[in-house]
C-alpha cells in the first residue's frame, strides 16, 4: 500500500511520519483492500492553539475515496482523530458492500 505524506509550510520529522504510517496500517485491518492513502498536514493561520490540521484520503477499490479532516493542538492528535473518523467510515462502507 502506498502512503504519501505531504506537509505544507513545514517539514515533518521522521517520528511524525512513522506515527502516521502506523495509524494508516491499523486502518488496513478494517479494510485490507485499501490501495493507498494521501496524508496532508498543514498549519492553520490564527491565534488559537488548535492550529494543526490533518487531512487523510483513503483510496479503496471501485473508484471510491474516503476522506476525513480534523484539527487539533498537535499533529499526532489530529492524525489520531482523523484515523478514528476514517475507521468509522470504512466500517460503514464495508457494511454497505456486504448488503449488496
């Protein structure tokens, strides 16, 4: 599975990239047929503390993409919240596929 991590306006360190990859790998337990993931990390402009944004798009067979975006105080927290949202979406998608 191909995992592409892109960081806008900063350089993500190896530890953060490894954390992201481990979260995406855990998602493959729910959807083992995942083709890949595009992760975008960015800093929001503003005065508030929660300015770290994680966007993750999961590619699955059938021309379907599942997307989630979360904002938090740290990139790890944002990625964690985003992966939880994606896990719920993937379960719903898989349930719909079983019903067909």
